[in-house]
C-alpha cells in the first residue's frame, strides 16, 4: 500500500481502532450468526487437533479406554458376588460428583459463585456434629447427604457397636473427604478466568482486568479502598515473582480476590498444569480442610465448650468473654441452619429440586455465555491481526 511511513502508521492505527470497535459488538444478542461462526472456527481447530492427538496415541490411550469402558458396562449389567462392590463404587462416584459440582459452582464466574460452602458444606459439617452428639461416635456413613436426599433437620443413622466417645478430630476425619473434594471443585471453578486471560495473552491482547488495576487513579479512593488496591498490586507482583509457590500461598486461605490470581496466571501464560496443581493443592488440601477443622471444633458442643473455657480462663471474668463467644457462635450456627433451610425451601418449592437446579443452570449458563463471547472476540482479533498485517506488513500483532 502506497504512502509515507507516517501516513501508513496513521492509517494502520485507524484500521486497528475500527476493527477493535467492531469486535466489541460481537455478542449473541447482537450478532448471533457471526458469534456462532467464530466459536465454530475455534471448536473445529480444537477438535481437529484433539483428533490428531487421539489418532497418534490410539494404542496408548484410546484402545485401553474403550476396553475399560466396555468392561465397566459389562460388570454393571452382570449380577454376581461383585454387585455389592459395584454398588459401592456408584455411591462413591455420585458423592464425588456432588461435592465436586458444588465446589465448581461456588467459585466459577469472577465472583458470581453461589457460596455453596455456606449453603451445603457448612450445614453438612453441622449435621455430622449433631449426629455425633446423638450417637456418641463418628463411625456412621455421612455420604447420604447428597443430591437432596436428606432434609435440613434430618440426622444420619447411628451404626451398631458405637464407640464410647468421640473428639472433634473424629468429626474432622468424617467430613474431611467432603472438604477435600469440595475444595478441589472450587479450584476447577477458577479455570475460566485463567483460560480467558491465557487466550487473550496468547493473542497479544492486553488484559482489561489487570490494566484497570495497574493504571487506576488512586486519588479518589478512601483509605480502605486504597489498601485493597495496594493489596491487589502486591498480589500481582507476588504471583509474578514466585510462580507456583506464590499461587499455592494465595490459594491456601479464604482469599476473596483469588479470581484475580487466575487472571494474573493466564496473563503471565503460566502453564495450565502448574496453575491447576497449585490451585488444587491450596484450595482442596489446605484451605478447605482447615475450614473443616475449625468448624468441626466450633460446631461440636464438647470442643466448643473447651475452647470457650480455655480462652475465657486467660481473661478477666468481668469481661464475660464466655457469654460473648457463646453468643457469637450461636449466631453463626443460626446462620448455618437458616442457610440450610433456605436451600431446602428453594429445592422443595418445585418438584424435586427443580427450582434450585434452574438457578444453578442459569448462573453457570450466563458465565459460560460470557466466556464463549470472549472466545469469539479473540478469534475475531486473530482474523483482524491477519488482515492488518496483510495490509500493513512488518508488524506482528495488533496494538
């Protein structure tokens, strides 16, 4: 294309701005056919790439997987001495899918999760504690509290030959598997922010989330807002400096800003397996088990009384610390019970859990739709990059 370098640069800049403005209009509500076409291109490339990998590794992966699947179907449809074992495996699979799905629903969508810890996991821990207080032991099966099979005020059945006493550690070991699987599910819910940011970084596009944080004007912020902003900046630099261990540290405590960690890791193009491993270890094997340990100690009457007596014994009696702590813990217990009843009311308003299922589906579908639209815009950015570089060669990416 003819023209001086200055004119060519200005023309290239104008074309980039025009294409960028057009990309912002790519939404299912405005351009459903164009959006579907762009998503179809991405899906086709990914499917083609996956097919090539499957073909090249069919002897190592595909054929053994098909044989295992056929064997599982045959075992399930054949009755015999193994039937009890197969039924037990099905229960474990249903239990794992339940808590894993709740964990994903809790963290998916840039802070728009459903707080399934308060709605499901914490009431489950309370239910286990109440059952221990009634039975005197923690040797019962608590897996039945899934897929809305139990009412909010229903307790687990006591087993025969109970132990004389139980400690809060026994309760913790009972709820620990649920905490680990639920916490691991919350780590899987962090994949969409990472994925979208990773694709944006791969396309050479500046991440808006990070740009808004790093270039924001702090003059109009109050003291608390400034501290929160400074914490976010520190967290970004911490993640860049320490990588895997930095992400593990950020995931190992109730970090309300952890969505930003996924955005950071995607923008820094951290490898996926490093991201998901560190996040799963932090959320599933550190944070959630510690939460279960603390809640088990607070919800179980004997350990709760010991904690209150220990703390109040070090402080003056006139402060009435025991009354204050009892009131605070009872208030927390009431919130957990109320959330459990609210969940049960939502699930019983329509026949079996239909209303709650609609709510879950709508929230997840909304975020998935936003992710799909982001992928479509990234694909359009790739096409725009090819057009700009063809018209104005010499530059490798969009500004």
